């Protein structure tokens, strides 16, 4: 894996999405795969879809499947982001009592809600095996990606 610049990555994701105007899991999987393969510090990437009062794991890429494939809204870091609609950056997951552990190797996490018509419809969840891996640039980049994805959920 090789990390690329955020503006280059944003343009590549725009290209992926422009080739598919349909709402489908395939295009979301392509975006997840691209993010996972393009940034060394992203050790697991997934999209959770809101189904009622639960987040349900959709497309993902990582070394192994996440233990938590269904998360009640309001529970854990993912559930908190879905409840508040705000991006969560956790520099050290071991210091956040909301963290629902999936992988012993995970050190930090970012969760970015995907909003459509003012409602949370999904979220991007990214783990890193590096402590304090996520920057303001990651936040801004992923929030733009979330905005691009809303039409495909």
C-alpha cells in the first residue's frame, strides 16, 4: 500500500462514483477498497448503513471481518457518531470507554456520518493500527467523501 495525496484520492473517488449513478453495494465496495489500498494508516475501512435504530455493516476491507456487524445507534463510537451526526476522531481507542473493540491491533479510529437530506443514512468507519493516526486533513477529506457517497446509499 502507498499513501496518496487527499486531493488525488478525492478525484479518483469522484471518478469511481461517476461511473455508477446507481445506489448499490458494488460502488460502495469500490470506494472502501480504494481507501483501504491508498492510505497506509487505514488498517480497516467499512461503511455502516442505518437500518431503523441500528447500524448494519455493509462493504468493508481489512485483514479480517469486524466482530461488530450490528451496532445500536448511540452505542460505541460508531453509534455515538450516528446519534450526534458529528465526526468522531479517537486518537487512542484504549482511552475511550465507548470503544467497542473489534481488533486488538486497533489504536485509533475515525467515524464520519453520511447525511442525506439532513438525516444520517450511513457512516464511514476507519481503524488504524497507529495511535493518533487521524488528522484534521483526514476529517476534511473523509467528510467530503461522505458527502459524495450520500447519493449512493
